[in-house]
């Protein structure tokens, strides 16, 4: 399912991103291309580290890009950190087998 995009608002936000700091060439264009090419669920699950790897942008710059984009209202960011120890412990609990 393609996402309906308010192009005027997107342009305003991308202009704000361009002014936020000095980006390596084409970083903003890569983000815009991603926004236009992904479906709504893929954008909901976007990962700045994966974006950096796939688009050949440094991880630090990608994180900075997404933080600035979030501040400007383009994304809402939620950090979810899962510790291997907790996942391992949860898998051993008897009631978790019924939830799979």
C-alpha cells in the first residue's frame, strides 16, 4: 500500500533538514527517495542503522538525520532495546510457549 504524501509539507520538512546541518552529498535525496518508494508499514519500521548500511551513509549521520527529521515532525522515533539475557530468560518461562 503506497503512502499518501503531502508533497508541500514534505518539501518544507526536507528544506528544514537541509538547513539543520551540513550533510554529505545526496543524504537528503536518499531519504526522500526512501519516503517515496516504501509502503507505510516499511516506513513505520524504518531503522536508521539499516538505512546507513543500505544507502552508504555513516551510522552517525543517519542517526543524526533521523533525529533531526523526528524533531521536524517527519517521523516519530521509539527506541526499543532488547537484551539477549532477558530474551533468553523469557523463552524459558513455561507460559511463553503458549504465546508463540
